[in-house]
C-alpha cells in the first residue's frame, strides 16, 4: 500500500518568519492538482458505474488536507465572503482561514440553522434565501468537490444551469438550433413547444428522494437538509426542499431533475433515431426552467406533460400552472430573458419585452434616486448596468432593442437635466451636460478628476456600440472532469477569454505572453479565478507601467506576493 503523506501534508513555517501566517505558504498549485486528480478518478469511476469506488474516492478527497484548504479558499474569495450566517462570523484573515481548514471535519459535525433573507423577484414577489455560516459553507464546498464530478458525468446533455463552462447563451443557442433544423421536404420543422416551469423547485424537493439517490455521505446530507432556518428571530424546521443560498444546493437541484432527457428518449426515441425525427421531442433546461419541443400540440399535452408530472411527483415537485403552457413557435415564448419566435420561416431570438421593461425600470429608478448627484457619479453607476445588460444580449438579435434602450435612457437623462435647471434654456443645458464626439452628437458626458489628480473625460455607455456576435455553443457531451475533453476545454476557455478581453490589448498581450498561466503559481487564469495586474518593480520604488514590468497573477497570489515580499520573474517562453 502506497504512503499517503500528501493527503495530510501540513505546511511548516520557518521560526524566523513565524509571525507570518501559514496560509501564505500553501502551495496552491499542488493543492489544486491533487483535488483535480481525485475528481478525474471519481468521474471515471462514475462513468464505469463503479459506485463502491466512487464512495471510497469521495471519502479520500473529503478527508484530505489539500481539499479542505481549497474549500476554505473558495468560500473566502467568492462574492458571498462578506455575508455572515447566524453566528455573525467572517473569515477575513489568513490566520483564521488556516485554523478553519484545520478544524474542518465530519466528526461531531453539526450545522447551524440558516439565516433567512429575501430578495425581490421580477414579478414583484420575494425569493427566500438561506445563508449558511462560514463553517457550513466550507463543509458544503468540501463535499461539493467530491459530488460535482458525479453530477457532471450523470447530467442531462441539454442541462445548462449551474454547470461548469455553461451559460444562458449556450441554452438559447441550443434552442435556436432545435427550431432552425432544416431536413428533407418530408421532414417538417419543429412547430410546437412546451414552455414549462417548476413551482418552488428549491423549496419542495423531497428529502427522502435526495437521501436515497444522491451519492454522498448520507449523514452529512441529512444534517444539512434538516438544519432549519432562523426567520424573524424564530427557528423553523425544514421538512422539504434544499434552501437557495447554499453552495451545494444548485447541484442537488440539478441532480434531482437529471433524468428528464433519459425519460423522453425512452418514450420518444434517442438522438439521431427515426422515432425522434418524427416526434421531435428535444429538451433544453436551465435550472428549473425548461422547454420541450414536439411535433404536435396533442403529443405534448397528452403524452409529454403526464410523463413530466409523474417524474416530478416522485421528487415532491409539480409544474407551475401559471407559467406552463404549450404554444406554437410562430406565437413565440420567453426563455431566460429572450423571446424565441419564428418570422417568415426564420427563428429570431430577441430580448423579451418583459426583460427590456424590467431593465429600463431599474435604470429609471437609479436616475430618480440620484437627482442631486454629480454627472460623473451618475455615469459611473449607469455604465456597468448598461454594459452588463448589453453584453448579456449581444449574442442574439438585439440591435433594435439596443437602439430603443439608448433612446429611452437618453430621454430619462434629459428629464434629469431639465429638472436640475428648469430656468435654463435647451442650449445651455446641452452645453453643460452633453458633448460631441467624432462619431456622435448629444453624448451625455463630462470630465472628472482621477486618482492622479488629472482631468479625465467620461461618457455614458451606449448599447448601440456593442457589436452582435453569435455565441459558439459548448458541445453537449462536454465533461470538464474527463481527460478526453481537456484539450477541447482549454481551447474553448481560451477563445472565450480572448473574446471578453479584446478591448483590453495590454492584458491580452500579457495573457498570451504567460500562456494563460499565473506568473507565481503557474495555474490557469480564467474568468472564475480573476486576475490582478502586478508590477514587478513597485511603482513606489521607481517601476513604470511598461509591459515588461507587469504580469498577471491570481488575486490570492497577489496578496501572497506582497505579504511575503516575493520576487516575481516573468515566465520564459521556450
């Protein structure tokens, strides 16, 4: 039997530097490599349906020191790191993070109740969220490392929500491909669609079903499901559902809904078969929202819906009567903020009226709340909102919607200007708040003083400037935990990263120079990890902004460089 020293390897500090946290001495590339290697083994065992081996590998991973460090690192570097649970604790120092990793154990583990908060929904209702404590988040992240390879391997191919390297753009592109199929003259295009929604999916999933079918530690899972919630100072029991807000909850919900595609294939044919070409029953799902295409309305209403209802009933769920309907493709339907409809034989995916209205209402509210703010401050608040909305829709037919949104925002800003100076004329207001550029007149812009004390121009972001570029859908069979897909995953990630940073030429040059790797730890730089622009020779010591004096590093590595005063050398390309 091989020695497993690396499973429990601890970092030992030099006595001369004992005042520095051990957290900074963790070799993250080794930790990530070990976790990744174990996940690959779990995925392969799942592919072979060797569930005994899966269980043993999961236990080895969840009990390893490296995995515990990675779990703590992930929950302390994500967006929820500043949100506390019922214990009001935050892990915001390296010493606390190190001690937390050492204390992570399933022995005598008892999760704390969730802290209930509510966030508004587009329809005016509120969505309940359950916020775990930092310790519970770390435990969930630890067990998610072991569960995620299983979930990705057994997932439906047409599922895109809460999965690695998949997005809403992939889902809507898949739908476009389904309804754009052009076969022989006798093979008519898809005409009907079941636009379905599950009522309170996260809130009503059966605990018994999860405990019976989810391949993980049942004792730990039961404790999470039964931990209860604290709402308005009162502890309430949880008899069903997996609370929204937990790190592992989306994966559990996905695994509960996986199998819909297999169910349809059993009754209406597998992909590429003659039966499926006749029935045209294709599934696209994003979390609890999904659509199923069909040849006829009767097929969907009389055969597909009863199958789906029986499938969901077994899991304690049901279809939402308000949001579930069968429609013709020429009538169209809304999905993930887009409207899918056939016009003159051509499928067009455009931003839905509901989405446009909701976003404009949000922009108008911001403008109304900042009546007395500086023009530069207002622009700084609006620009990220407009840029984010435009980037979300830029892969579809959105040019008309972009132009309409620019016009609406301009009218709202003009009212904002006139309200501030109701005694002034149009010419005076224009000269004060609007300027002319090389390509456009009446641009809402001004100047502001930057951190260097220099005047810098700032203009409102116009959605019409965003170029429409078709999204290349990820292959449905892609599995990030199987070595056969590694080359494809690297190419896809690199292409998408290049695309997102096309307007940032300097960062792109650095990324290519470093071959997409962090200059310190050597691990890949991705959208999820983020990056910092590090000056090798500090500017306070005489360093400049030239590319030869800069490199890209992970945010955590950047902190480590400055904490330990490390020297970073630009990687040499052979």
